[in-house]
């Protein structure tokens, strides 16, 4: 069950969350707080996946302080934040933060109208938001698709789904994150405006020059019978070394070749297409012009985000085949994985591999105060932070939620190992059955 926290003094906001969660009570469990410190404490100890932070609330809620507390500690960066704002000015300020933890920014009325829908989207895609790549662990690939209406709120939400997931699983860097966010938003909005809703560049520019905003134009056009049923289709294919995306609209298509030619001149037409092509790899359109495909390179065993509490520790470099520690060795230091890949051998047999997604090495001896249960060897160039047990225990006493985080991380790892073992057992049974048949 996923947890949702609401930090707000606005009864309408609190009610909207309660009403929505009641429809999916088997999937979501909510808690609301009207005090800043209580909300931060809950986030630190319970690690809720969804944080609804109301920036319209007056003291004792300080929304900015809550957001800063989340940003300060990378161990709280799971799931995401839904920010509630007062007006367009405040919405723009929040957007300018470019905060990767924010999934969506909604004005109060939009939140009341749309939170139920957003929660439905979260329910239908919870494995995408909250897992850390089981298929990648067992050598497979992840793929799936979304279908969304012609709604910029949905577009932003799905864009953040994809970008946040790839970032949190160490597949893309900070720079890649910005580029992918921009590219997805640009191409998805093109699919809505110029594809499904047939809004020409000229019509859009005239509307904006006359003081209109694009959101209103989209809403008005989307209500017309000839456009109402059209959808945007988003597909993703996440492999070990690269990720690919396909966006298709149900419009009549456009002459993308002409748009690309004009993008180098003074006209605004096609500039978004050119900019997108400069940020990602292998961008291509189908002949009709209503489908675009592009890919990005994944960072393999990329650098982990180092939590603030570990900034003072030295990073240790390891070369290929360097031994981190040996099985039965009497030591209980904890190792934080900064980058690289590590092979784990139990009784001289390879049992698993660890990457930055696994966060720690050596937690069993750390928790049980015993001997090492396995030998760990570096695969290629790697980096670790070694944290002596007394030091980490002191950190836990000063920041008790780190102990909760460590426990939850271990529980999640056990679940993943159990699922992996189950899948492998099923594959073995199928192979054995095939051998018996032959």
C-alpha cells in the first residue's frame, strides 16, 4: 500500500485527497498535517510515495520548508510531490524551480477537479513509479505504454513519470534529465496542439498575441466533437544501455521535413523540433508525420546521488577485481555505493551483483554485528564511501529516519530477491518440462 501525505490547512484540499483515496483504499493510505514540523517528521519516518504540499496555506504550514527538507535529503526522493498553488504567478515560480521531485503543479480549483484522476493514473502505473527495475536486474527490459487525453496536466504528469523514473534508477544524469524533460514536453504538446487538435502555428501565435493563453485554446478546441475522442499514445522501451520513446497522435500529420527546413531561419515554426533533435539521439518521424521516435543513452552503473550526511566522508576508488571484503571476515563497516558494479560471491559461487541502485554493501554484518556473509569484488572501476558502524549509528541517533530508511530498503531488496527467485524457478520448471517432453 502506498502512502500519501497532505500538508495543508485548506479543508477543501484535505477533503479532495480523502475523497479520492477512499475510492482506492486498497492501494493508498492517506494522512494529513496542518503543522510543518509534523509533516516533515512524517515524511522522514514513513517515506510516503506521494506528498501533496499546499503552497497556498498560511502558517503553521510552511510549504517551502517542507520542499527544502525533501530536497536536502536524497533518501526522501521517492515517488513525488504534487504542489498546490494560488495563481498563475505562483505556478510560474514553482515551475521555474525546475524541481525534479515535483510531479505536477495545480491551482486549487484544478487540484479539486483533477486529483481523483491523477490518483487513478498513479494506481494504474504504480509499478512504474515505485519499483527500481526488477526486469533490469534479471537481464530483461522494461516496456509499456500510456494513453492520455489532450490535457496539458496529463502531459506534464506522464512526462515526469518517465523522467523521474529514469533519473531515480540512475539511468540518466542531471543534464540528461533536463534534456529529456524538455524533449518530451515539446513533442507531446506538439502532438496535442498541432496533431490531435489541428491548431496551426499561425492560429496559435495570433491567439497568444491577442492576450490568450494556450491552455484555454487547448481546452476549447478539445471540446469540439471532431477532436474530442482523439488520444496521444506514449510508448517506452527501457533497455540496459539505452531507452527509446515513441509518441503518436491521431491527427492528420504534418510536413515535418518542411518544418525542419524552416527551423534554421527566422520563423518560429519547427524550432521545437530542432531543439528536441539536439537534445536526444536518433529522432525520426513516420512519413505521415503523426508519430515521432527518439532514444537516449543510459548511464550504466552511474554515479549515485550522495546524501548530505555522507558529504564529509572520503570516496574510495577500486579497480577491477579489487576485493572489498571477504566472506567470514570479521568487520561490520557499511559501504555506500557511489558508482560501479560489484560481484557478490557466496561459498565461491556468484550469487548476485550490486549497483548504485542497491545503495549499500555490507548491511547484513552491519546489522547483525557478525562476520561477512559473502565476498564482494569490484567489476571494473568503482567508487564507494566506507562508513564505520559507530559513525553511522551516531548519524542514526541524530537522524532517526535513516534507520527507518535502511530497514525499508532491506525489506524491498528481500522482496525483489524473492520475486527474482520465483521467476527463475518458473523458468527452470518450464525448461525442465521441455526436456522431459523431448
